[in-house]
C-alpha cells in the first residue's frame, strides 16, 4: 500500500435535512442517491459553465464531506452559501481537515472511499483529526501520488486545468465520471449539455511524453508554428497538456512536432478511459468536433 497526504486539498462539511437536494441541484453530478461511505466526483460551475472548483462528495450519516481544493475552499463556501437561500443546510470548513490518497492496495484504511474517477487511482480518505490514520512507513510523498495519476493521464485542478477558466469537457470531467448528463438542471448545465451534444469540445487535457526536463506548468505548447495549448503537471518524462486537438491533428498531418519551450513533446498512448477521438484517429473533420 502507498499513501500520500494531499496538501492542496481540504474538507468542507455540508449538513442539514436539505443537504442532499441542495448539492444535487448545484453540482454537475448526482449526489442524492449516494449511500453512506460512497463518493461522487463533481464540479460547481459558473453560470457560463466554467469550473469554480472540482469536488469529491462523500456521503455520511451526518451529511456530506466535500473534498475541495485548498485555494478554492473560501470561494466554494461563499458560492454555496449564496445559493443556500432558505434551505435547511449548514456549510462549514473542517478544522484540520486533510485528504489522504491511498493506492496500490485492495485493503484501504477504514473510512476510505474508492476514487470515483478511475479505479486505478485507488482510494481517498478524508481525515478530520490531526492523527495519521495509517502507519508512518506507508506514507509516500505527494510527488509520488502525482506521478501515479500523471501516468494514468488524470488531470489535477489548478495545474492541468485552471479554475474559472476551463469547461468541464476541457478537464475531462465527462470522461472521469464527473458529469451526469441525465440529471436535471444545475448551475451551468445548459453550456455543458450543448458542448456534449454538439461535440464542440476542441480543447482537452491529454497525456504527453517530454524529452529532457519538462518546462514549468503554463508553458505554451506549440504544434508546428501555431500555439496549441499549455503544459500542465509532469513527472518522469510524462506530462499532461491542455491542447487544441484540431491543431494537433493538423500538425501530425503536416509532420510537424509538438513543443513546449525547448522541449519536444509527443502524444502519449491514449488512456483506456478516454472515449473522445484522439488526433490521428479517423478523419480530420471529426477532430474539430
């Protein structure tokens, strides 16, 4: 078993008799059907469909624990409070709230929930006390955790996609169980639904290989001589990048390469969980959809 504290994540507690209905009506995924100990991956969006924060919603007997980005916790609390109106809901930060990622095991610590994005990611354990829930020798660095998820091609908010800037499709939430397209309305739903049904998500976060040292996150990626996106997180010769897939398609057709700064990039093999069309698959016309 490997486990790593995730310093970029913290916890909010949402409770009250209306909590399930309240969250269900706001977030991109269904939460009303969650049973105790089960989690869902979702996002709170702006009315324009941009991601304010990505959220792991864990159902408990006393409401829900929300696993949220540390640097978005105050904004998420503010937005949720704004939407509360007269609902019987209490929203509060969890003092000393931390999140532990656990992987490479079939026997996670008590209280851990399966990562709802992808089984290979392992488990997430919300911790509300200062005490570590696993033996010290099981604790890895958060860099090891990020190397694990980068190898799987799974984006991380704030580095692989930017809050208040990215649409859910651009962050692959539609691929990683973060959107319920069959549920009713939620904030930003019309934009997300239109992108899904019209196939207008040209920018995606995808894994790439990097020759040599990877440039820092945010470095512009070029496809031939055209800007094509930005580099995200990296580890061990792999990285994630937000790319305009149509421009990557054109570059491949012209035998032009991808680059970021002084480093050459290449598309990594398509992850098994990806359902959208990759550059080089099928017709060029499909790539723009």
